[in-house]
C-alpha cells in the first residue's frame, strides 16, 4: 500500500471529478482516495463515498443527509492541505476553486489543476506561492496538458504556444444567428463533454480566452507569444514552437480522461484500455483557421484583461460566471454575455499586483455590477 | 574556442553535407569543422576547404587536383574516428556510409546519421557496437528526428510509431501510369529537396521502407508497431504514440536543415533566422491516408526484408542502389526497380545474424545478381 498515490479529489461529482474517479477505477492499485469534496449531487457523492471510502469528506450543504459514512467531515481548504495527501485534484468549477488551490499550493502539494479560474484570478499569487512551497501545478486542461507534454524533457522554454480551439458549436454563425442562440444549442458542444459553465464558455470562446491567461501563468509565456488556432476536429490539443522553429504537438481523441490520467500518473504513462489510440484510417483531415474576434468578443475581452493584468482577470471571471448563470436561466441572451462582461470591465477601477483580499473584493464588485447591469441599472 | 563542437562532415558536397555546412555558417561560434570528406564535385570541395579550413580531408578520387590546401589527407574511416572530433556527420549516400559509420561508432563518437543504408544493412552490428562504445546515434532523417524529438524526456519507450510519408510525386498514379514514369518526373519531388538516389527512392516509396527498418533499429521498435501514414503536405514529420494512447508529433516546413541543426546542437535548440516558423494562416488542412502497397511494391519488399532480417536488408539496399542507378541512366523502367529488387530478394540465400563480412558478401552478390537480371540473364 505504501506506493499508492494518495489523492484528494475536490469537485468529485462534477464532470472532471467523475472522470478522475473513472481513471482511478481503470488503474487499480495505483491510487488511494483520501479525500472527496463536492458541492452538489449528494446521491452521487454518497455512492462515491461508499465506493472509495475516503478518510475525509466535505460537502457544501450544511448538514448533508449521508448514510453509513465513517469518513470525517473537514473544511474544503483543510482537505486540500492534508498531510496524508500526495496530490490534490482541483476539479471544482469557477471561483470556488481559488481558495482550496491556494491551500494546496501553500501546503506544497502536487496540484492537478482543472479549475482555470483560480489561475486566471490569482495567477501571480499562486505561481509565487508554488515557487516558495515547491508545489507543482500539473495542468489538467487538455490544451495545457498538451503544452506540458510537448515541453517535457526540453531544456529551454517555448518560443511560442499555439493553443488550439474547436471553435465551439457556433463556429460559422453570423452575429445575427449568434443573437438568437438558445441554451440547448449552447450546451451541445461538438467535440467535448464538459460541465455546463465551461460548455457555455466554450460557445462564447471565453473559455479559450481564460486558457490564454492560464497558459501565460503556467508556462511564463508573454501574451504576444500565445496564438489561437481554430481546429474543429479537436485532435491536436495544442502545439509548442521552440527557438529553432521546430514544433511539437500533442494529439488524441477529445477525452478529458487522458489529460487527467497524465497528471495523475506523471511522470509515468500507463496503459488504460478505456482510452483507445487514434484510428488514423478514420482521420482524413485536420484543419486550421484563425479565430473570428469580432464574432466572439469574449475572446478579445479575455486577452485584453490578461494583458492589463491586476484585478482585471478576476473581474472578467466573476462577471462571466454571473453572466453565464443568467444565460443558463434564460435571463440573458447569448450575445449579452459578452456585452455585459465588457461593460463591467470598462467600468472597473483596477489595482495592480493585488493582494488576495483585493482580488476577492474585485470579484464581489464585478458580480454585483453585472447583476445590476442585467437588471437594467 | 574550447567550447566549439568539433565536426567531421562526411559527404560534404552532397545535399545533406551542403545543408550541414549551411547550418554551421548560420550558427557562428558554435562549430569548428575538423574534417571534410567527399566523393565528387571537386570544385565545391575546394571551396569548402578554403572556407572551413579543415585539418583533415578525404576525397574519393585518387589524386585530386586541389590548390593551396594545407589540410592533411586521411582515409575516410580515419576521419570518422579522429580523437579531435566530437561529432561525425555521416551524410554519404548509399553503401559508402557503412564503413565510416562503423568506424565512428566504434570510436564512441556522437554520430549524426543521415545515411540510412548503414543502419538498414548492419543495424544489429551498429547498435551493438554503439552500446559497447557509448556512441550516440543522432538521427538526421526528418522522420527519425521527429520521433527522437517526441521521445525526448519520456521515461518509457514508444508504444507505436507513425512514420509519415509525403507519398512522393506519383501518389495517385495508376500502375499503368507508373509504368511510363520518366527520370525527370521521378526527380521532381513535391516537398523535399534531396539527392538523386533518395529522390528516386522516395518516388518508389523504397525510401519509406528503408526508414521503417531504420526506425526499428534506432528506437528498438517491433515492425508490428511501426505504421506508415501518407501525409502529402509534409508538415507533420512523424508521430509517436505512448502507453496511455497520448500522441506526440513534430512539425515544421519540409527543410532538412532543421533536423540537421537539431542533431548538431543537441541538447540545445538555437534560433536560426534561415529556418522560419510555420505560418499557420497558410496551412488550411493536413491530410492523411493509408499507403497503397500494391501501387508501390518497394514498400512491401522493404518491410518484408526488415522483418526477415539477417542479410535480407543488405540485399534489399544493394539491389535497390543498382536498380536506381540503372533507372537514372535510362536502362530500367520505373516499375522494373521493384520487379528486379523483388526477384533478387526471392533468390537470396539468407544468413541470420550475419557478420560484417557476410553482409558485404551479400551486398556484392545482390549487386551482381541485379545487374545480371537487368541484362536479361
């Protein structure tokens, strides 16, 4: 048992959390689940506890009705920093990932990071804390995992990153068509199975913008050297160009279990029969095109916020999170997501090199402001 | 001067040799050319000697008329094993590469190997000698350089290799059309600028077959795990699939100077303004298809010879070298290259785990036999 990697999975009932546990199941005798944390879906959480018998659990609701549970209840940040844990999988969605990510990083853990908002909101703080504690941040996003795999063993930094993007379900829509998009259409992503928030962000391309900011922090890469390539087949998950102009790419079917497993088993790679190799006889053509920044203004908003830095990225995240919630409850039109997020950003009084408290404050301001604007104030 | 990498370039007036010296020129203060060797083109060789002032030279003709040369004449194998040399670039074409490659490997040199025939003919001997002497074989072929770059930093072997192939100038030709192919057509390769022998081998796909055997030896990969993918754009230079089904690919414009430079500067990568980065706005689509083993029987002959091993690959190389010479002098039709090489292979009495002498003998037998068959005997 001594060689098992000991995991805490935060957000275990979400899409990435469930797929993390699928990988754990598919690779027997590799992992021991020490901690599980979830925000909702208590029935699934109950099943996960019964199956994985974690020592520690957290559930967002105050008094969850869990049966026959011998696991100890603990605060989310405490699970992220448990001495018994080797690797913390942060698979929570949105702002809720920031605090446990910081707790895990400060505790010097290996952090398999799927939550992109934490790096977008507080990239400067998190990367500085990781440097100090020796924590390793292992990206779980497919694009950042691809870049990380391409950089493996290289003695120099990348000269340029080509972040690929499926383009989402509305790739060739006109602005008029985008205006009439429904929630159901936006939730039907052509290549990736993901949670609701990130699926909408993928439809607006906000998700790709957040990934640009994430790549900036993860790989210490100037924004000028991060390009976006629309690649609708989602087979190339991103590319890296080196000083000598050689390019490396990582490829595979669009299946989040591969980047999850790569982070979980790193530096090893393990066969997993549930992850089939690409059948090249079925792949006729991989195509590439430039993103349409006019049709997808969220992409431009995100990159601008990243370049301006300070509290702008936190405001971007917060405003987008609220706007997506409003869209999902039919209270905003699709095109209004970008409009309102843009307005909130334009009204923001930024702080450079903010403290965590200043980031949280900017986040709160942005949420309130977006709600006000949506309500017609 | 102590930090300069000291090179011997064998085959300096050929295509790869000239491009090697272009890289040396483009990266000033990195290299010192200690030795130069060439088989023909004495005027160019004279220029190279004047420019690079090597200490040692070799020229195949007995008494070359070289002017104002203070370099010392030496046998080819002695240049390959010079104590003053850090890296030997074997850029000779065909069988002539075998002896100096072995000499360099036995002397424990880093060998930047462009000559694929040496590994095809004597892969078992060369890899065993390299293991014993500690020599490193650094592939210069674009495909093998791609695989080598993809494997960089990985702790496990590849699970599968996808060797890409442009398909050559006759990709969609019918057998009838292939029968009427001229020398000029065969020498006009759509994507790569190469020497005459390898250009014809690319048109028959014999070159891809030799590369399969080369990959087998370089990466200790069973033939069953080496696939060939026709990729006419020649942007992806090959791919590697790992145990977890993740794939890495290396990409770039088809320009031999990139794999040459990678081997020369390894483990560093250096900016070279003559090697432009890929302009993705110009690349709309990368396509893939299966090779047509019936239209290109040389591919099948080579893989079969590799699988049977022993003296078969040496016979393949020798018969092909003679057949290509006869084709280039208009004495064979294009389709007869495969026919005659196939006949020579089918008549061969193989020896398993041959000695170098047995390989040389098989080579001589195959050349004679092919000439006989071509002459109607």
